[in-house]
């Protein structure tokens, strides 16, 4: 892999002639080829079938010409591989057969572990992908322990993570036991991807925006730091939604780059980060459905604001909506590369 990849340069704080761009959730639901590939295959089965996971990861690179592939998987895959009863319910998301509601539930959960060969399908899928990517780097990913803990305690998706936040305060020891366990799984998941050829990693904390900075630093940061510390030698990106007040804390968890959602301009985000941290983001996904002149003005604003940081990777402020016209994403890549 060339050391001068525009993405890897930006992740290390160096601006290149080309503005690198990729999209969260670029591999998947917005692409007709993805729907054809996934037809009749459950989500977790697709994630754990190396040839399918590799093919889906490669599809947006072929179509859009993005500067990075993001490994196609799901944040609950490490739990599934450890033998935890979890499935992806269509239209809902991860659902756990036995949520953690008491000490017995917690003891049962943390007794799970990854068998020696559990991550072999992940490593094979990454290796297959890297072999096809050529000069395009692959980004590995995992879910952050707080977000995973929220799913585990709630039993599924939740708008406010009330049970998880209650546990964090009501029983800090149990919370630490839970998040330490999840950090080990996410860290192992990231490390497997790097071993197989991923050139950067991103830790997703979808629900961290529900925390105050004090609660994040006390109850989420230590486990995220442990997950990120499981890999070395590659750039590490940390992203969350609704986390404008947490950006510095997320950087302090061990990130080299901070992903910024669409709720705060990149220049304001960079100021909160002390002007020394590369940023990634933050096109508003809602504008992907707007007329091109409206979207283009927004792109100009995002790129201009990104100049406040040492380096900038153009991305969305969250994932690609499923109804997005793929042609719009290709047009954004072409636009960014002509700058």
C-alpha cells in the first residue's frame, strides 16, 4: 500500500493535492448491486460469509471511486462470534435474546469468549478485500463499548439509553465489568482486521451523544480507549453522533482523527479540538436528496470549514440513507476530486 494514499496522508494530518472522500454506510443498502448480492441472505450471515462480505465492501469502490473502502460488517458481529444470542431484526436492528438486567444476566454474558478460530471469517474477508483493492486502503471498524452496552442492556435499539445510563450510575462496578468485556471483543475485532490488511480503523459510538462530557469521560472513555489500544501502527478514527461537546474527550480516548457529525461546522469542531487534530465529515445526509445546486453549496461550506483543521477527509455526518440515489454519491466524489 503506497504511503502517499490521500486518505492515509489526511489521517496523519498531511494535506495532499486530492481531497479524500468516502461515505459511512457506503457499502450496503443504497446500492442495487448490494440488494442483489444480499437477496435471501440474513445480515449476520452475509457478514460472516467471507466472499459476500468482501464483495459488498468492494461494490462502492467500483461504483463511486471513493478513496477508501469500509469493511462491511456489523457492530454486534464480535458478540455473535462469542456465542451471544443476538440477531439483526429487519427494520429494527440488533436484538438480544437475554438482555443484561441483573447480576445473573451479566455473569452469563461475560462468561462468553471468542474461540481461537472465531475471527477467521473476518480475517479471510478482509484479506480477500485487500487483494482486490489495489491502491485503495481498507478501513476496519468496530462498535464502541458504550453503544454496544446500550444495546445489550436495553435488549435492542433505544432512543434514550435510559437503562444503560441508569446502570452506569447505579452500579459502576457492574458497568465496568460489562464495558471491559465489550472493549475486549471490539479490540479483538479491530486487531483481526488490521492483521489481515486494514490500513486504518474507525470506532463507532452511535449513542454516545446521550452522555454529558463528565459521564462520557467516567463511563465510556476508558473502555473506548481499551478498544482502540488493541491496535497499533495504523491511524485510528473515532466517530459518534450528537457528540459536539464530546469531541475532545473522544480524541483523548486514543484517536488520531475525529469524525464529526452534521450538527456542528468543522471549523467549530476543530476549535474544540485545539486546531491540531485531523477531522472527518460532515455532509448532512438530508442534503443528498436536495437539488444539486443546494448540495453543492453545502459541500463548499463543509470543505471551507474543514480548512481550519490540519487535514480533512470528506464524509457524511452520519450514514448513507437507504433511499439515496447512488449517482449523487458518485457526483460528490467527482466534485471532490476535481477541487
